[in-house]
C-alpha cells in the first residue's frame, strides 16, 4: 500500500463547469450537490455549471470549491480504500482537508465556509482591500519591502507563499497599486493587482476571527482519521481545539504552502490533489514526489492505475 498525501486547492481554482462530469456520471456526486443545495438554499447545480456572477463572490466561491473537492474525494474513496498519511490544503483547502479525514462533515463544512466568506466580506467592507500577485522575487526581498512600507504607514503583507518566486500579497488596494513599480524596480517579472475586494491572510481580517471561531466550535469534531497540516505553522494537528485555534489564526496569517509541501515531500509516495483544475499539481512540479489530481473520470482512473501498479 502506497503512502499518500491528500492535498486540496483554495480560492482561485474555481471555474464554470467544475465537477460536471462527476455530477453526470455519479449518483453519489449528484446526491452531494442536491444535499448542499438544500442545506444552504443555494442552487449549486446552477452555480457550478451555468454562467453566473456569483461563483466569483467569496461567500459562494468557497462552498463551491469545497463541494467539488469533497465530491472528488468521496468518489475516489469509494474506489480505493486508503487513509492518507496526512491531508494538506491551500487556504480554503484546509477545510476540504478536514472533511477528508472526518473532522468535518461535508455539509457542515459547506455551511461553515459560506459563513467564512461572509465574515471576510464584512471585515473588509469599505476598507478598499485587495491582493497582488508577484512573480520573480525572493521571499526575503518581498518581506523587506513590505516591512519598509508598513513602517511608512502602508498596509501590505505577504499572504500566500506558493512556490519560489511566486507570492501573493494582501492589504489596501491603493497601497498595493502604489508599489507595482517598487516591486518591478526590485526585479519582479510581474506585479499584478488582482480583481478582489477581500484581503485574505492578513491583519485586515481581524474582525472575522471571533465569529469564525464561534462557528468552528459548532461544526468541528474531535475525530481525525489522519493529521492535517496547518497553513499557519506547517505542523500536523489532529484535535478539535488545535483546529479551532489554527483555522482562526489562518485568517490573519500567511499561507505557508511552499514551506509545508517541501517539509512533507519525502513523507509520502505521492500527493493526490482533489478538486477543480490542477493548481497544486502545477505548484508541485519541481518536487521529488509525484502529484496526481482527481477532477474528472479520466484523472480518477489515472490515479487508480498508478496506485495499483
């Protein structure tokens, strides 16, 4: 039996049509979509498969991504009986990771991340929040520039450490816009302010922490079939109390995805990404350990063949 690490994408992985092949070919997927629609009174079939504006709104994006990741995981588990060595998610993906190890029911998780999106929106409402993608700069250079700018009163922070030379910043959109040329002068290949009104994983979300903590206490279980790797610390955890603390902190602290995946690269025989697209597979391409993805029937069969080889 191969040692497997489950990994899950976060916001930004969404696209219209995600999960449709599973929905059309799997009674389990259809049931999960219908249950989610009833639970939140949201038409997930329309949200996922038809052109609409809501899929880009964080309170809808988050439950949609989590639902598709949970469907992919459930179908995989119905075909292959394995307990992962650990589960690891990128930002929102950490909630999908908790579903995969039994620490959250998928319907509870869908409601939880819907509320998380609302809390994040409320925390940033009227603040002029935003995010920026940076390519081609070392972490220490970005961190030094952000620190210098904060010393001058600007609100900018490193939010997502994705891979070497790829960072996402969060803060006030006007402050980020004012730094485009600063980063380019420092050697950035690209510095793009993203079309977002929420500043994830930075102190601007402090007002979302308490309400999220209340909801986490309601929904999380103390049943972990395998540990989950924290975005905040890169360490494994396997209890409800740790999950509440770390997922609350995750709102205002950066996602250490790069540091986490490198730390666990030699602990498993392969990583399997569950959910739309193959964002994490792309980030992992320089790792020693192979990454597979499960996002449709064909990729599912590819993974099953590899595991059974």
